[in-house]
C-alpha cells in the first residue's frame, strides 16, 4: 500500500490524533504480522520496578541469534512494549524475529514518576538482563543491538553517556534528541530546569562512542528532530572523518518511522536488518 500521500497530509505535527491516524494506516498489515509472530516469553522481569518488564519474540529454531532490543517512544510519558494488547511497539521486535533474530520489546519508567537519567538506567538494566538470559532463549549475548525511537532513542543515548562501555554490538537511533537544539518546555518535567539541560544531554557520548551507529530521521519529522539528526551527522563527520550509517526516510513522519516497520514498506526494516547482520559480536 502507498501510505506516502496520507502521511504527507499530516505534515510535521505531533500529537495523539496523528498517532491514531498512523496506527489506522498500518493496522491491517501489522495485525497480520502479529498473527505470524507470537511472543515466546512475556513480562520477563529485568529490574525491581513494575515497569521493568520485557517480551521476547523468536521465529527461528536456530541458536546463537543476534538479539535486537526495541525501546519505544512516547515523550517520556506514554508507551508500552505491547501497547496494552495492540501491535504498536511490539511490531519492531516481531519484525526482527521474522528476520531471524531474537526480538525484544521493553518497558521503562515513565513520567510523572521517572526523571533523568532513569530511562537510560533502565536500558542498561535490560541489556544486563539479556547478557545473562538471552542464551536460554536462543540469543547470542555478545550480539545485542538496541533500537530506540524518539524518547527511546534518547534513553539509548543516555545509556551510552552513563556507560561508555555498554556491552552492545550496535545502536539504531530513530528521530531522537541528543543535545543539538534547546530544551523544549514540555520536557522539563523529565530533565529538570533549563540550566541543567546541557549537562544531561548525551551529545558528547554519541559524538565519541565507538559503538557502531545507524541514525535515522523522517522527511516529515518536526524541524527540531531534523536539526538534531544533522547536528550529530556533522559532529561525527568532524570527529571521525565520516558520518555514521544513516537514513533520511522519505514519505514518513515522526510516528510512522517506527510504526510502519513490519509492513510492505521495507526500506527502513531492510536497512536495520542489514546493519545488524553486518555487526560482529
């Protein structure tokens, strides 16, 4: 199906109405994917909080599979690994399972109770759990790749700031905020006062990390997210002499970027799958 015209009509606006419109676009194909790939383990406990839970998906009987952990978005306030029974946020893990990996979808702490850097801490705990437990489910604990969209990308970047030696083989960052633009007022409940913002952002960690990166933004991402993408590209080029692997995805917006993965539009899914397969544990 050609979704591009409908997504273009949504523009670069954010909000629940756009989320719902995107969900409606992909619902039929994503329900089909859900019928093909069921979880092999649900609500695995990776930490002490009630939201420290993750689900595992596998479609292969092989062992030693790359492990791909998805960290959902939601503006630090919303989101669920299975979206309360629907396909959203589980779709990326299902797609990775169909590709021959051990797909994982995690929850993490949210506002109003969570504060920086707890999202990053939760990613670190989930990675530690997978290092200890992935092999029991057919995964290779030395080949963990983390994917995050929006707030999820921020939490992955924060994890790399907190632990420069995070034991992952690679990271995929979709439409995240890394510290190249000013604080948005609506994010102050998570980060705290504006004067503390710069010191909390993971810009330096991403610019310097040796963890292989795949970074993406969407054609209809809001300008701030596109500026963040370009800022990271520029700084990586200046520091390393080349940009990381990157995608500017035409015909998609901030929400459809991750939400469409698992549909007939395979451009981003194939790029991620190729990235994962090319990494060494």
